[in-house]
């Protein structure tokens, strides 16, 4: 009696376990059916030839060598992603922090400014991308009209392989609202006494920013960088729509189009899954790219969850 | 006059010596500095506001131009052709896209919140073995690009369930919890003091009743925030409808239809921009009604657990 678990206690524990299972059940079903099963299938398909009609046949590593060696779009897409990670993510974090700082300093009409800065973030991506392809179009676009008016040579933006990624970066900076709000909250959390102490020590604005603000908000900066990288891995709608609209492709139902216009400069990895799977019906090769995407996304998520100094904690 | 360094200025401002000449001079300098700073900050603010607002303005101005003028480089409409909005609205299919988007967004949001809440509650309030593991898996799936699993999912929904050309493959999975929603709700539930749920239990409430009658009213702002996030996600989703609905125009959503609209009117930027305005408008209206919940929600995403 004294060592064995009391029957009443055991019944209570079983009840608690059942209750936990019941509460978790939507997730358990969803996680198994919409994550584990398709992930294992993706892994299996990546070693088979499969076009969706005939049964999949095992081909070993053939899809893998095809994607890495012979598929002409893979390396351009990976290079573009690297470019976007280095330039777009960096600029977004710096700009987001700048706008966040600015909004905490604005005293008159703060609410109005905040709404104006935040609103573009909410613009539906397809609509926003089409708007920017129009605004930046070299022929009749207002931006080049204004640039021409003040004597700055106007670039071709979405129609020029060298300028299409900068154009996408401008679009991404326009939608900075999410980062602005996160930085704003972090900046308001910095203890005021630290600024006062720094001021008494004779620290100027730059020193206060460097030695008080930055150390306090550095976890949020890291969070913004890592989630920015993960979002860049998923970057799909904007580059795809920009490429299609700028190239003047008409209609989209079942249309065969070469993604990445102009000259593969807007290709990203998720577009390759679409290109291989839904345009070429080569499901096996599409699954290889999907797994590359999976590994990259998981690597950065692990960085985000690292136990020591992790940014998102799985514990409370 | 001695040259004032920022240090002496700020010290002068915080500890002024009333009555002495140098005290008033320092105070006047501090006031001047503050005024200059006000001007600099607000000038920068206006410049930034121009960057964020002007694209909306240009889109709108182009949307009301005549067909001929939209082909020129003029920025201001000669005639305000409001009928462009009517033309877009009357385009075959536009109303269907609207309705489909609304169904997808409303059903998706409701299912997501209802199915994610109990999971988030268990993760925040129950102690059970493997809880941290479940949390880690939730965070991992949250970061997963949808393209990773799209091939088997597409084959499942179209070949086995016969649901090609519908939005059901996008709506049904939302009845089984969404990782991002679970994560955010759990973060918020952690802040609910244990005393409240325990008091309810002392009063004889089961877990379900505690959740519905005690906890839900307390976390209304978080529920509003995640509902908004999910609504916007569905409203803006392009990839999902592209995969599952593209074969059937009757199932298209606004985001997907908008692009084909551009294709059909490829020289009429005015009509395309009018359509863009009509797609952006509902999102902006919803935002003005729910601004506070939204910004609180975004802040929550950056909060550490």
C-alpha cells in the first residue's frame, strides 16, 4: 500500500492523461496527416520517377543528381536566395530598426505616422507586387517619371536582370510594418534609467544607441534576422507575380511560362517546386527541391530555438 | 561664450541653476536643441510617410484615369473616370472571386481558432511528459515553407479525395490546428495567472468549462489578434489557390483572379490598378476597425517564451 500507487491516484492520473490527449487531439491528427505523412512521402518520392499517372518507380539518386547537376534553374535560384538573404534581410532589419526608432521619437501625430508606416505591410502581396510593377515600370511608371525629371538615369527595375532584385527589395522595405512594430515594442522596453545614466556620463546620441539601445534590443535584432532568413527561404508570391506581370504573360490558367523573368533573376527555391511539380510533372525532382528547402528552413529554426540564448523557447 | 559640449548641455538641462546667467543660457540652448530635434525628427517622419503612402496615392490616381491617359506618363488624372471601379466590379468572375475569398477566410479563421485553442491551452497549462517536445514540433512546423509538403498533399487531395478545383484542401486542414496560432495563443495563455483557473476548479468547473468561461474572456485580445492574422493569411494566400483552384475559375480567389485580370487587360493599367484598389480596400477597412488588436498581436510574435 505504501509503495504502490494508490488506485484512486492511478485513476486520476489516467483521467488527466486522457484529458491531455483530448485537448491535443486536433494537433495530433493534423501533425500526423499534414506533416509527418507528407514529409515521409516527399522523401520517398524523391527517390522515384513519378509523373502522377503511372505508379512511381524507384530510381535511386537520379533525381538528386538531376537537380544538382542538370536542372538549369537550381543554382540560379539558390544564388538569388543568397543575394536576398544578404541584401534584403540586412536592409529590412536596418530599415525596420530605423523606422522603429523614428516612430518612438515622433511626438506630434504619432498615431497617424504609425498607421501610415504600418499600412503597406497589410497590402495583399499580389496586389502590392502588381502595384510596384506598375509604379516602377520603365515606360509610363511614375517613379521613373520623377527620377527622369530630376535628371537621375532611370533603371529598368523589374525588366532588367540587374535591377529586378533591388526592385523586390524596395517592395519588401515598403512592407516593413511588422518589423517596425516589433522594434518599437523592444525600444520602449529599454529601461529609461540606463539612458539617464549614460547621459550623465556624457554619452552622445550615437554612444547611447551603441552602448544602451543595441545591447538591450539585440535579442530582437537576432530574432528579426533569423525569421527574415526563414521568410526569404519561403519567398514565393512576390517574385513569381513580379516576373509574370513584368514579362507580360497573358492569363494564368494552365499557362506554361518560364519562371524567373527577367533572365532567371527572380527565381527562388519554392518556385522550383512549382516549376518541376506542376509545370513539368516531374514530382520526384520537385520533392528533391522540397527537401532542400526543408533542411534549410529547419537549420535556421534550430538556430532560433537553440537552448542557450535561444530566441524562441519551447519551455516556459 | 564658451563652447558647450552635449554633456554640459544635457547636464545643464537636468540640473539648471536658476538665477545665474549661465543657467538660463544653458536652458535656452537646451530648448533650442530640443526644437531642432523636433523639426529633424518630424521632417524625417514626413519623408518616410511619403515613401509609405505615395504608392497608394499613385495607384489610386491611375485607377481613375481614362484608358488613353493611362498610357501616358502624366501623374494627375485629366478626367476622373470613376466608372473604372464599376467596370472591374462587373467583370465576369470578380464577384465570385470575392465570395470565394470571403468563404475561405471566414471558414479558415473560425476553424483555426476553434481547433488551436485547446491545444494551446494544454501546452500552457497542463503538465505532461513530452510537452516541450510537442512545443518544439509546433515551432518547427510554424517555420515550414508550404512547398515542402505540397506534392504529396496535392496528390492526396486531388487523386484520392477528388477535390481538384476547389478550396476544400485549404480549408479542411485548418480544422486540425495551425502551428502559428497555437504558438501565439500559448504565449498569451502563459500570462494568465494560475489562481484564476484553480479558483474555477475549486468551484467545480471541469477543464473545458474553465477554458470557455474563465480563460477565453481573459484572452479575448489574443484571440482577436490570431483571428485577424489567420484572416489576412487566407485573404492574401496565393500559393494555395494557385495549386488547388487554378483548374476551375469558379473556385478562384481574389489574389489568384487579380493576376489573370492583369493578363486579360494587359495594356489597361488603369483597370488593373482599380482592381488592385478593390482587393486592398477590405484589408485596410478591417485594419482600421481592429488596429489595436493587430498591433498587439504583432508585438506578441516578437516576445520570448
